[in-house]
C-alpha cells in the first residue's frame, strides 16, 4: 500500500474479511489444478516485456503476489522463501525452480522491481542464480488475469494507491498449473522441498488448511483498521477468559461437593 505507512501485519480471519464490505475482494479461493494464463504480459526487472509463459523453463515456479514498497507480509513471504532456499542448498533457482515475484500494485515499475531483486540476491549470496529470479510489474488487467486464475483476491484503491491483500505463495507445475498453496509465511525446508517435488511431477495437492495473513490498511488519522481484527481478537480474549473462570468455578464447586 503506498509507501508502506499504516500497514498492519496480523492473522486474518477469512470470515471477518467476508463480513467487511470494503474488503469483499480480499480472499484466497484456492484452485488446485488451475491453469495460469501464459499469454499475460509483464515487464521484468530490466524493463523487458515478457509473457508469463516465457518464464516456464521445465521447472516448478514459486509465485509470490506482492508489491515492492510493502513493509509487512510481502516481506515476510519473500523472506520465508529465501530462508527456505538458504537452508536447503539442494534447491537452486534457475536449476531446480524459478521464483516469480508478481507485483500487484500497477503503479510500481521496473526500477522498484530491479531494486528488490538486487537486495534479495545480495542477501541470498548467490548472484549466479539471478536468471532464476523474476520480479515482474504490469497493468491491472494482466495482474488480475494471473491472480484471478490462482484465486488470489486483493483490493486496490488507485486514488489512495493502496493495496489490501491476503498472503499466499503458489507453487506451479512446469506447465503453469497450480500444484500447491503455501500460506504460513514461513516455510520449513523439508516441506518446501516436498511441494516443489510434487509440482515437478505435475501433481496437484489438496487445498491448504493453514491460516493466512494479510496486509491491512490502517487509517492514519483515526487509527481504525479497515478490517476490524482487533475487536475480533478482543472478543476471543474475553470468551477465553470467561471460559477459564467458568471452568475454575465448576471445578471448585465439584471439590466442595465431594468434601461435603
């Protein structure tokens, strides 16, 4: 969202999102087996026009729908993928898989994409894998074509240059079909390797049951969240405390009854 100001990184209750009219488009409708449109066109980090299909090189593809000025969940997801690769030297981008960062903010361009790729490769410490990393930008029509095909729903306010979105990393088969959804934000190397092995064989996994996170806007003037997660969490806290008090009271009553 914009410059990343007012960003809140929290667990997002899908039912709470669906009840907020302003965030009706923020969702993750998992579509295992769905085909990503290979004709969708973007600019890579160098400004070169590429189609999504041109990125298919006979390897699984890890897709991260993020935006480059994001300071919240987007960074967590990218860092999660990066950490998994750093802990598993058997997986090498450009040889065993490709990483595609798909910018979901149409106002961001190749300059930001290039800077994000450079910083990512610098942290990874393996510059020779650069060909396996793709940082894309594009117009909303092509962005939506890809994200909709994967069931990744997000909201973009052009006037405020503001993005609200769930998290979600998708692993595609070498032909561009959705094989697996990874929603945790952090990924164990073993699980990451298993998902890639599944995609490499063009197999389709079941839907993920993990809770997902999201980047949610906070009004800088009022401090109110677009998604009222805080109230949901407070309510859950009250319910939990009430349940504990009730349990203690019941146990105490039972103890007194036995004594009598």
